């Protein structure tokens, strides 16, 4: 009734009365009169508690006497009293909200100390609320989170009691680490991190000694269970239907890894020791690494190798904690199956069957129970608290309580054992290193006594992508992640020679480079089953392997890739006119979005078998091409990547790509010498009706609109410049003096609607000038495109025909090109002089059809070229060029017939990679040390 | 208590922009805004009605996420809606929006509805960010925009409810997979049974519609 009326009055005048010491005194009075919660006074109590909250916060901000009164009268005790009466949800929620607000809003440190000083807060923390109620659960965990945010070296003493070994805030919170509600789990993680962050040795020792083993072992089990679910999701997938669920599970795994990493980077050493031990010996090694090898005893194998490769990549990409990742990498690179058996021998005095062994097993008891036990022990026979979770475990619990002391001892021993194991591990690992060195030295001497490295063998073998690159992509990611990890000892990586390519004692680097080249070979096949992401990664890794080595190592692989690129791209040139646009588009999108391995490894879709269809929504680089268009796009990209790789390996700069460099173009506000240039005066009317008097100038690549420069006669200021190749010109129906001109901005997204950068009608003095302009633009467009195509042809090392064969066009173009380009720094100039070989772009509607027909007959898979012809409409009316057009067509056909045999399947030379490898290895007999 | 859906929200933005005050203002009407009292909370829940359906909103303040990457990630992922708040009297809080948005877009599921909120609209005299700027930012990034005041309660209701409406519409369109709780949407306990037909239909739609 009270709260009700208050709600209505509101207002500042009344509020003043409500927010006052007097009012708090009245509230206190209400509490003393209602110490027992009944159905009748429930509402009153709730409103009283709520009002008290409000007054307290107001007091903290405005009048400290309010706070003094609250403490003096020990009003917190009333809250506890109410809480303990099982007063029901309504009251509970109100109390929890009050506590949340109280600790969230209090600004004065002394107020906070007072609130925490009498241990009431801890009593509330351990109170068993009805956690099945999601709202109570949410308020409760938020309350704990709010408290954890207040933790520091001073306040921690209010929560952690070193005498009784009690740290309710922490122990109660971690009990919910695997709560089904994600927000609750997040809150628990926040709380634990906030606790670990406090630099209080005693508290941290308590955490390690009493809680770390139970918590981390359960956490590790929880993560592993998710991984197994994830694996099941991959296994049972049909036609990518599980993708939604899978991406959640992957995100969950990433969350876990980031959480673990957040703990590790707090860098509390002895916590990290325990965590590392658990992660390594209970999860990463037995579940992830062990699953890499296919064993006869299949029941031990938990997850699919591709899943484990994927997850391991994530581990190395996210976690950089040296002791952990180094040990893990060492097992993968050097270890064999004995790492799963040898440890058992060392644990002779171990009590429970599965401790110390590297096995992914369920912790012997639930976290909650472990913590209970530890509390019992600490307190010597405290009454067991009712526990909503382990109802029905009574007997066990009692038995456990009796054996409590023993178990504790056992646990302590176990921990010591584990630490010992760690040390001995490290030493055996270093031993292994030494023997490795010896063995590889022996291998170099020719007496190869192959030591079994099943994990590394598996990794290398999975690089085979003859049939598919499903596994190969993950392996490449894993190798990439390994070689980029800050936590891995560089010496370890010499085994795969990634960052230290100068070292060539190990036989493995050759294996790796050979496999990488094989991947590229497969990628370069017209129907290779290698995705672009896989190719890009193998290029990255190959560069990393060989680039820092001395130069003569590099000849062979680069020569090889040159071979690949030519073969591949020539097969795709039937793309015709649109080919140029695709070519430039692909270059743009590839350079604007270089591969990010970390993002790639966050994508769950690559966990499912590679697919070709874009209907899955999977990114183009992460799937196989679908249809001729995409095959061409893929071929172009393969060409770019291999070309870039090849140039880089040879230490040559890229001078040909992109075909259009922005710095070579005429830009707005450039001042040009236009003496002796053909200029046509016109009125440019833009779409929104703005008119401007301009001169139209057509250049090699661009058309520009200029204004006379006032200071120099014959010079002009560029007001607009656009690429001729992206231009569309059309006549205006009822005005023979006007043209509509549109120039689109080149886009890197093939699905995006082209954005016009110019859309205007041009009005000329008379229809003759209009026709001249139209012809000049049309011709300019053809030439611009043809010259680029020529440059592509030159790039692909396609045969360039002597200009005499295409007389009509060849002459005019070569003269005009040379005359105009002589003033411009275009890089293709030399090729332009050689004359056009690539005439297939020049097509006028009249014979475009014939051309298609011919093409059809000559090449069965050129259907994609049809799309190209829609653009050639811009050419209509260029009747004077029909002769040269015919010539051009002839050239085109000749060109096609020339390329066809090239484009046919040519399997990679079987000896090629072996050959290059041989050369590669023979070129590097030196030892760098 | 019965609800058809539960939507989980998070509130993000620089410290001091009034996130927890907005939250308390919305979730608990009993706390009247008063000039000499700044009061907020980190968690709140409230029932609203959309289209005749009871919908429970659960709002989590993301306090404490700043220091830990794992926490940021998880928060975003678990929410169906996000209120991105800045303070109209502090230009820097507006300037940081891009960073917040990048984070949100990177970590959240793509369907998360983001509402941009310019808070403290009652402090007109100290305004540093024009309303038009907020509108432009929202338009550019495809967000819903509103200026609110936790102090006067102006627009607070609308901000939360409009976000919920947007989420609700997305559910109707079948964009959200409601059977996947990781999206920050939960079907009410007693509605789970009645909704199973709808859910099934939606699931099928998803499988079919997933291709676009």
C-alpha cells in the first residue's frame, strides 16, 4: 500500500521526504514490526526493502548519516532473517535486486567496507536459493559478479577467510560453471577471472590447493564433452544441415579457449601449472592429438582427425602460453604413442586408477562434491548443507565424508605427482630433442633410421589433396598457427623448418615443401579439388619456408609454379569481354581481402566436407567453384596467387598488376597539355539537371571532361575522368545531337549493383560532332579493353600475333595508341606497340552471333561467353569498323583455336615436383648453424 | 511468469553513459527518477506484450568485460538484442561507437538487433552530439536510433520495446532459429509444446531458406 501510493505522488517535493534519514528510521520501524514473513505483510516488506535500497543509495550520494544509521541498526541482519524464512520467490528477488543495487551503486569505499564487514554478505552468498528459478539464478549470479568486480587486495579479506579456508564467493560461483544458461556461465567466468586477477598470495594458494584441481578437471571435462558433441555433429551431418548447431559448438569451443587464455595471461604461475597440466594431459593430448592417428584399437579414438586438426589450429592461434603450447607442439612434431603409456610407470604410488595417465576421463567426482568435501575437511564435521543438485547421493556423500581425510591426502599426493610428471616430461622431451638431432644427422649421412612420429606423419599425409583438400586446409592452418605462435620454442619449429628455412638437416622440410608444391599443382588443375583458401595458405607457408633462405634455393619451385599458372589461366580465356572485368574484379577482391587465418578458423562451415554449391552461403574461397563462371574466377585467382608467389620467390617486383594502377590515371583537377589533342565541346547535363560546358577528350584508358586552364593557352583542367572500359554510350532517341553516357565504378563484389560515377547526357553542337564523339568513345573503349587484354595475354605468355595479320584495326590502334601513350606513363606501352593479338573483344552486334556460333562449335564449354555480349551494344553504329571487326573476329577465332589445345587437360608432369624438389634439395647442401 | 519468448539483451557503451540507469529505469518502475539520485543495476528482467504475446526481456549489463576478451566474445554471442549507448553530453562516447559496433558485429550472430541510444537527452544545455549525428550514424550502420533520458524516463520504454519488436518480427520472418538458445532467444516453458509445430515449420523454412 505504501509503495503503491508513492508511485502516484512521485514528484520532487515528496521525493525529498522519501529520501531522508527520517524515512529510513520509519522503514526500520516497519522491519522491526514485521520480523516474520507472512502472506499479509509480504508486499509491505518487499516495498520496504526496496525503499531502503533507494534511500541508501541516495544517502551514499547525498547524506552519509543515512548510511551510519543503517549500519548502526545492523539492518542487514533483518535481510538475512527474512531470507532464511523461505519467504518465497517474490521476496528473494527483491532482496537480490537490493543487494545488486547496493553494491553496484555505492561510491564510497568506507560504505563498502561497512557493508562487507560483518560477514552478512558471505551468509547470503552461501544461502541456498531456489536456483531452478531462472530469475533468481540470474539475480544471484549478477550479485556475485557485482561483488567480484569490487574485489581488490583489501576487499578480498572480506570474502576469503584464511583461518577457516573459506571463499564462498568463488566456490559458490564456480559450482555454476556448467550451468545450461549461457549468461550464467559467462558471469561465472567473469567472477573467476576477477578473482584470479587479485594479487593476494594466500588467497591464490587457497585457490590452487583447495579448488584448482576439482575446478580445472571438471572444466576440462566440460570442454571435452562439447568437443565430442561437436565431433558427433560433424559425423552425423548430411548435406550441411547441421551447420547452425555446428557453428554454435565451434563458437563455444572458441569461448573456452579464450577463457583459458584469459586465465593464462593473468600469469599466476602456480594456477597456470595446474591448468596447463590438466589441459595438456586430460584434454589436448589424449583427446585432440591422440585422435590424429588412426589406430587398430579404435575404441580409444574419440574424435575425427579433421576435427582435431581444426581444434588444434584454434588452440595454437588463440593460446600462446609458452609451457602449454610448447609441450603440445613438441608432442605433435616429435612425439609418438609412448606419450600415452610411459607415464603410467612413473605413478606407482598413485591411488586412483585414472590420475596421472594421459587420458580424457570424467573427473572422479562432481565439482560441487569435491568442493563440499574440501569444506568438510576444512571444518571438521560441519553439517552437510542441503544441496539441490546431489539429491540421492546421500550414502555416497556420507561415505565420502568418512573417507574425507584419506581422499584429501590422496589428492594432495596426486597433485605432487602431476607436478613431478611435468618436470620429468620436460626432461624426456628435451632428451627426445637430442636424439632427434642425432637421428636427423644420421639421416643426413644416409643411414636413415626412421623414428616413428605418427602425429607428424599424419599431418604431412593429410596434405594430400588429390581427391579433396578437406584435411589439407586444416593441416595448413595448423602449420601456420604453429609457426606463428609466440609461445613455441623456435628450435622446435626447425623440425618443420618454417621460420628457420636456412637449417636443412632435417629431412622434413623437403617433405613439407614438396607437399605444398603438390597442393599447388592440384590447385592449378582445371578440375583440381583445392579450394582457394587452401591454395592461399600453402602459398603463404611456402613463402615462409623458403623466402628467408638464400636465393638459389628458390629457382625450382618458382619455375614450377610458373608452369602451373600458364596452363591454368589459358584454359579460361573463353570468358571473352567479361573476362577482363572478371580479371580486374578478382584482383581487386583478392587484394582487398587477404586471408585471415584466425577468422578462417572461426568458421564452422569448413568443418563439413568441401562443397561446390554457393547455395550453402559459404564464402567463395572456402568452397569449390560452381559452374563455368566460378571456375574461371577460380582460375584467375589461382593465377594471381601463383604469379605473386613466383615473383616473390624470384625476388622480382610486380610490374604488371593491377592492370590499372590509380597513380597512372588522370585524376580530377589534373592540368593537362591538350595542344594537338582532339577536343569536342559539349554541354554535360547531369541527372539532377546541373549543366556545365566542357571539352571531351578521349585518352588511352580514360575519357575526361576538361575546362580550359586560364593561365596557359591550350591547357585544360580535368573536371572528371573515367575509365573507358566501364563506359556505356547510347544515343538519345529524339535528339541527334545528344548522347547518354554512363560510367560505372569498378566493384570488387560481383553481386553488388554497379555504382555509376557518371550518369549524364552530353549535348554537342551538331549531329556530326555527336557522331564523331560517339565513334571516338566507342573506339576508345574497344582499344582500352583490347590493350588490357593484350597485357593479360602477355601476362599469360600467350602467343602474340604479328600486327600485320589484323591490319585494319591493328594499324589504327597501334598508331593511336603509340601517339597518345607516348605522353603517358603506361606500363604496357611495349606490348601495345606489338599490335593487338587479342581481338576477341572487338565485337559489333552484327557478327557477335556468328561469333558465338563459331565459338560454340569450337569449344563445348564456352557457354559462359554469352553473357559477354550484352555489353557490345555500345558498338552499334560503328559501321566504318565492320571490316576491321571481321578481321578482329578472324583473329579471335585464331586465338581460340590456338588456346584450345592449351586449355585441354594436361596432368601435372609427374616428375615435375619430384624434379624440382631434387633440384631444391641439391641446391641446399649447406648447414647453417 | 508464463511467457511466449524470452529475449536476452546486452547493454554496451562507454562507462558513465548511463547504461545501468537505463536498465533500472526500464525494468523497475518503482524506482522513480529523481534529480539527486543516480541509481542503476546490472541485471534486470521485465515482461512486455507484443502482438498479444507475453515476452520476457532479460537485460544483462556487460560490466567487467573490458579486461577480458573471452567475456566480450561470449556476451555478444548470447544476446538477441543490444543497446549501444552513448552520452549526448560527451562527444568521446559518441566517437567510440565505431569500435563498439565493430566488436558487436564481429562477435555477435548476424541477426542481433542493435539499437543506438543517445542518453541523457534531458541535459539539453550540455549537449555535444546533435541528434542528427546520431540519426546519421544509425542510418549508415543500419541501426535503430533513439534519444533517451534515464533521468526523466523519456523514451526508455520505447527503446527497449522497439528493439523487442524488431526481434519479434525477425522471428516471424523465420530469420532467427528460435530452437537455438545460443541466439539469445528462448521459448517459454509452457509454450514449448504448442510452439513445436511452429518451430518445426520454421526449421524447415530455415533449411530451405538458408540458401539465399
